[in-house]
C-alpha cells in the first residue's frame, strides 16, 4: 500500500528525468557520398563528409566568439552635404529694422484709416437718413391745414429748421 502511495510521485520524477535527457541529446549533421545532407541522433559513419554536431550547446562550455558572423551596418547612401553653419543668425542692419517698423506702422495706419472711413460713411449715411426724415416732417408740417395749421411763429421756426436741414444735407448728403 505504501508503495502505491509514492507511485505517482516516482512516475513524475522519472518523466522529468526523461525529458531532460532527451533535451540534452546531441543532433549530428553530416553529408553522405552522394551529397545528401542528413540530421541524426546517432554519430555519423566514418565515411561521412562535413560531420558536425548541431545539438543544443552546453551552457557551461565557453563560447568561441570568433565564429560568430559579423554583420556590417548599412551605410546610408546620402550625398555628402556640408554641415550647416552653427551660431547665431546674422544681425539685420538697424536701418533695415527701422524701415520695416515704419512699413508696419504705415500698413496699420492705412488699415485704421480704412476702418475709420467705413465707420464714418456708415455714421454719415445714418445721419443723412435722419435729416431727410426730419426735412420731410418739416415740409409736411408747413403744408398742414385746418386746426393743426401752424401759426406765424411756428412757420418761422419751421423755415429756419428747414434751411438748416437743407444746408446740412447739401454739405454731407446726396439725395438718392
């Protein structure tokens, strides 16, 4: 009974040893007389050409680094160009800087003037519209008849207002 209890553990140990034994097995590569390449677990015959082992290397064995093929790095195929100059950029002449500043100021002045002119034209158009409406009201008041007819003083005030509106309109506005 006791033997059966340890049987699975013994079986696992035996399997582990078998695996390590097969992993450490050496593989041989060799060429026969007809030029065919063979890979076997057993050593090649003595008549074999180019016989060598290709199995897993022994991790404790020293490596021969001279047999590792060297790969040359690829060289870029770029045309040789002169290196860019290093250092601060050249300083512009003071006269050039002042000229550029004056050009910038002139540009901004023109932009402001154009904006101001547009704003002034809008204000003038609004004012002219208001004056035309006022002139129409004055002319309508002068022509009133009946109980709302203006008296002499009111007609004098309307005439002065009409003259002033006409001067303003002729100075600033053109009738559509």
